[in-house]
C-alpha cells in the first residue's frame, strides 16, 4: 500500500477511528524511540535526545512555556526536526515519566 493510498483510506474513517489510528501509531513509535536514550549518570538517567544531554522533559517544559519548534531548533542547533518529533512521541507515550521529571526539576 502506498502512502497516498493510506491517506485516502484515513480520510474515509470517522474521527473516532482516526484518533485510534493516531494512538496506535504513537504507541508503536514510542516503543521504537531509537532517537531517545536513557543513560545512567547522564542527566540523572532521564530520557534524552540520543547522543546529547538534552532531556525530553526540558523540551516539553519549553513547549509548555510557549517556545515553538523553530525556537527550540534555534536554541539547540544540534537538534533536528526528527529529534523533536521523537521527543513529542516519547512524551506522549510516557506522560507520567515526563511529568515526574518536570516536577523533580522544578523542585531542584
């Protein structure tokens, strides 16, 4: 099946069915977050963009504070749009972990 065929099929689904597809994709991508790593001793072992010391929770917090993706890419020149996508997916599939990391770092 081509991407165009998939897109055509997605447009025939109800809003509820589309939401289920999105949820399934996010769960699948979250399980395969190759761009996100946890390394003991690096940023407290929290989830980071691979090969960096940029925690996912900090990107989520920045987005919550109103930073756009363009702002983040400017602030972190080593990041790519793919890195941000991986961070958003990871955060969506691990919300409790991210919320806890934000709370811990706000208290520090």
